[in-house]
C-alpha cells in the first residue's frame, strides 16, 4: 500500500513559480513510475508530466519548457517545478504512482494563477 500526499499549492500571480511536492509512504517507491495530473473546474483530469522509475521524463506540450518533474528516491518524493505560470494552469494537481496493475493517487493540491 502506498499513500501519496501533495503539498506546495497556492495562489500565485501570472508569470510566477510554484514547486509542488508529493511524498509517498510505504515501500518500493523507486519501482513506481510517477506522474502529475491536473483537473480544472468542469474539466476532465489531464496528464501533465511523468517520470519513470529510471528517471526518464515526459511532458504535455502545454507545459513543456515551463514545468520540470523530478524525483528523489531517498526521500520517497516527486516534485513539479512550475515556472512562467499562466491562468490556464489553474487546477487541482494530483500525484500518481503506478506500476503494472497498481495505481495510487493523492488527494490533490490547489494551484490558482491569478492577478
């Protein structure tokens, strides 16, 4: 069993930055692929970025060049550094851990980009 807790969300002005953290409890963190998703009001949850167990990263085109996903297996944590934030980045951001036939989700953290 893995429990995920996100933190670091908040209110930021357009052009600003935030760093989201997701900390996992339980064992075997290094074997999970990790990802960040987001869900805006009235919209479906969408994938933002992912990092494999070996450290390979991928990004949605909407955040490429602005967001950076990273992981620290010694701390059972994954991060999302978000720069040059836009109002359309406003959403609840969720962390996901996955390996074959197993998926865990966190509860989410709110990110609001507004002046």
